[in-house]
C-alpha cells in the first residue's frame, strides 16, 4: 500500500488536472447527485478541487494498513475513475465535436447501448446536420431512435385497417361486385390521410413522452450508464428549456388531434390518454409493473383509429374488436419492454426503482412466453370479431406471434446489445400484423 501511495503522489499532477476538468463539468450539472456522492464518500470539499491536489481530497490516513480502510480507499479510487469518465462524456456531449463524442461513446462498453444500437443511421445523419442547439432538442425527443415512434404508430394503423375491414366484411354483394374490379386503396388501408395524421401525431407525441419522461427522471438518468448522457441528465439542457420544448410538442400534437374526423368524439378520446402519458414515468417508483402502464399508454391508438374511421367505439360492434386488440397489444408491450428493461436492472435495483424485469427475475422467459401467446390470441380474436374468414390475417398473426416467441427464447438477459436488437425488431412485428390486416381486407373485398 505504501508503494501505491508513492505512485499516487507521483501522478498527483494528473489527478489535479482531472479534477480541474471535472469541476468545470459539475458546475453545469443541475441534479447535484455527483456532488452529493463526492461529499458523502468523504472526498472533501469539491469546490476546492481546482486549487488543491488529490491528497486534499483524500486524507493520507485513508491509505492505512487497516483492511477496512484499504477496501474503502480502493472503492474511492474506483469512483474517481468512473466520475472522470462521466465528466469526459458530458464534456464531449456538450461540445460541438459530435464525431469525437460518438466515437468515444461507441468505444465505451459501460455507456450502454442507448447511443449505439438503438440509433438509426438515417435519422442520426439528419440530426448531425442540425445546428448544435437543435441537436440537443432532437436528442431529448429521441428523434434519432425512431423505433419508439413506430411502436406508438402501429396500433393506430392496425385499428384503422381493422375498421376498414369491418366495412369490407359487411359489404353488400353489389358493392363487392363493383370493388372486385377496381378496389379503392382506402377500403383496404383505411383513409390514407388519416394514416398520415396518425404518423405525424405519433412522431410528436412520442417525442413529448420522452421529454416528460426525462423531466421526471433526470436525477435517476444521471446515475444510469445507459442514460447519463441524455441532455437533461447531463445538464446540457435546463428544465426551463425542456418545458418550453414540451409546450411546442404538445401544441403540435393538439393540432393533429383537432384535424381528425369526428372531432368531438376523437378529441375526448384522445385527451383521455394524457393522464397515462403524464404518470407513466412515475410508475417505476411505486409499482413492479411500470411496463403494464406503458402498454396501456402506447396502445391507446387501438381505440383512436376505429373512432376516427367510424365516429364511435361501438360502431360495427367495435368493442368486441378493440378490447382483445388492446389487451393483446398491451401484452406485446409487456414483452418487448420487459426485455428492454433488463438492460437497466442492475442500476434500477441500486436506485430502488421497479420494473417487470426485476419483478419477473429468473422467471422472465416463461412469463414472457405467456404474454406472447396472449398477444397472439388477442390479435386473432380481434380479426375474428371483425369478420375475417380468409386465412391471410390469422397466418400473419401466427408469424407475428412466432417472432415474439423467438425474441423471448433467444434473448440474453445479461447482454444489452442482444436485448436492444430484439427490442428494435418489434417494428417487424408491427409491420407483419399491419400487412395481415391489408391482405385480409383485400381478400374480403374480392371474395
């Protein structure tokens, strides 16, 4: 240990420079979590870090021969190294040298996959072309990770196409004869303008949900390796700036809602989802099932598409379709987001946060296989109640369900990259089910 002390003294200048750099970073952080942890671990007064050497922060007695002190000292040194790494990442993220930052993150396995696997190359290239300040807001809304938008969008598309299917399966023979020659695209997909509105609304509201989530969770995100570089967690954006941005996002979402047909009904139905959007980020503090609340939130589009097409959830016996569709889709979310939550389970456990990943623990695989079966069954029942008789829809549901089972059976619950790849693959599940709806609608019109 004395040799270690000598080596520490020899590199004291290096640690002095490290803490000088770190002091500049901490002055920009809003959460105060790192500063607090420094003080509670007897690091001394961090405000003096720019004028004192390492041994003003570490009393020499900390390096005594006592084994308890030895272990404590090693832990303190480990924390110093981790904090230095965080400070470098934050400085890179706040700077304009984006390429250098991305290279730094991609080479650091401890950062997690939030900035690596989950990003889309196409959207990332668009964001990199934005002005530096705009890039921060784009990152806050996860514009570089479109998978979240797609997961919010698919239930809207399914519901809209199933609503078109209700028209197709109830078409009179005369109507069928006319449309068997020239089939209107809207009779298969649902109103294309409506689909465009849902796409726009999903993009805006998913971004708003991310902003709300980060505003609630910035203090926690700063202490989780996968999320520590997010704009609010790193201090690159303030809460005031995030609040203003959220106002713009919600205004855009309101504009989409006001553009839907059957305005009064759709407005009330859409507004009814806002409490779920607001409270979801808090659920991980109070319940082992935050992924269930996410599923209830993300799949609200199951109701919106049908209401926008028919003006009521009861039209065409709609609830018999929408309830199994909503239940099945919520089960789908429980599958993909539980797998995703396994990336953060160690950090969540340390922070006292809850998730289905922690709750299911080593029973995750059999439980998620059950939810995968529930999702498949719910989707099939929705199509049956629409009136589909051709096999196209059910075949597609079977393929989508098999994909879900594959995700669960091949997931490595301790490999973040493996989990992130399976999470992203759920856009394929959504596309398969949507294609199944279109095929079933076309089959119903041509039969």
